[in-house]
């Protein structure tokens, strides 16, 4: 019974502190009296409350929070497999990218399910100028980006 008496007051006071912080942020948001908390607040029971503020900067070419389409210049003789490899090794660091042509809706290569991977595997050895046109937009998906896709416009070098 001694344990229950020690835990219950702690739960009630923690709930009261979290509720007060939520109400305070709501009042600040509705009345425009102060800047709202834009990061996190940490409550440490006996030592107090610590509130760290850090403003996150948005990267213009971020594949997750940006809707901008990336542009890429490649050799027309580059194969689809080489393009996939450059997506894995490039700044996006994709794990297992799948590519569809956005304009035509044609699936160029799909990693999963196995039936689609088998059906699109022959495209890996084909040159890009056979599969797509110059300036065509591709939609690239990857498990690392979960529900997000990256738009990629391919331009052929002369």
C-alpha cells in the first residue's frame, strides 16, 4: 500500500503540469501575447522544468518537407541500374529506390513485391534514352521516405 500512496500523487501532479503547459501554449497561440514553444519541454520532478528552444531551419531541397522537383543531367546511354546506383550513393542516400515515369505512369522498376520486381528487372540493363524522353519527370519512392515520393526530372547531356 505504501507504493500506491507514493505513485498516485506523482501521477496527478505530472498530469497537472502537462495540462498547465498545454493551456499556457494555447492561450499564447490564441492571444498572440508571446512566442509559442517551438521545441520541447522536459519536466524533471524534483529538480524543475527545463525548456530548450531550437529553431529548425527548412532545407529548400529536402525530399521530405519540400515539394520541389529535383533536376538531374545524365548521359543518355546510362542504364537504369546506374541511375538507381547514383540515387543510392548520392545526397539522397536511398536504400532501395523504385522508379515510375510520372507522365506516362509506366513502371520502370519496382523493388517489391517480388512479382513486380521480376517483371521490371529487364529494364535495369536498358539505356535511359530507350525508357524515357529528355526532360521527363520520374517519381522515385523508397522505404526510407515512407509515404513520400521524390520528383526527378532527367535531362540528357549532349
